[in-house]
């Protein structure tokens, strides 16, 4: 599930990294959060030109601008898979990322699979490695102590965890990741750390919420 708003400079790299995934059983849900630029036009053109064979597995949801949490929530209404990965459309993912997550899911049946990532600055890349957690309370507490990463995009979560726990998507966008993930991790029965960096988190977007 990927919200789209104001990312026309980054959408092509993001979309190619997602749509070129080697794993064949993916549903792609792009949520147009009332973007005013050409982001969705670029995405549509890319799908027509290079990924038309995936059309049956692609959903593009159009909604009024409401911010990241409302866009993620809107996308969840269309999810029909076993696991959900929320990602941001100004970032990109490793070519084999979904297959590696799926292999881990099949082997462990974990409620939450979390993994390492790269922070991408202008001109340099920094690897960020998560710690191993088996205690969900410690993991949640560390998210709020800034000792762990509360972001949504380095975690893949069972869809049933959302369905069974009345998960609340916050109204505001800043730090919404931690608010959402603390609920999901706190409700989980099993956590698995996949010790590979699968995600590239862009830190050079001047329009990002964290700026």
C-alpha cells in the first residue's frame, strides 16, 4: 500500500522498484491522496508502457487529500493478501525484497516481520540495523525512546492483525508510523527480524513530512 502525493520527482524510481519485484504474488495498491502534481499521470504512463501485464493486480485509489494516515487507511480497504507492507512513494525497495519477506513469512508465520534499511542522503548512504526483539513490550517502548524504529515501511504485518484489533489510524501525519506500529506490534504474538536491508529511505526530499 503506497500513498501518492507530491512525488513526481521520485515516483518513477519508486514504482519501477515495486513493480519489478521478482515475487509473483503481489497486490499493488496506490492511493492518490489528492496530489496536485503529475505523480499519478507518471505512474499511469509507466504502467501502460512497461507493466500493463500487471494491471489485474494494480489498484489505484483516488481520494481527497487527507494526509498519510488517511491514505494508508483508504488503501487497507482494498487489501486482499495475507500480509501488508506500507511503503512511501518517494523511497524505493530492493529488487528481491518481497520474495525475501514472503520466504520468511512462510517459514515463520510471524505476525510482524521487520528488517533493516538504508537511509539515503544526498551523496551518501547509511545502513540502519534493527536490534533483535522477542518481547513486544520492549520493542514498543524502544520505539518511543528512539532506540528502535517505529516506521511502517520496515515492517510487514499480517492483515489479520489489523482486522482483529480495531487498529486506529491517527488523524495527523507526523510520527503516525509509531502510533500505528505500536498498536500492531503490541497486539502481535510473534516478531521476526529479517536481517537484511530491503528498503531505501530517502532523506533528501525537501517536501517530506519529517522536514
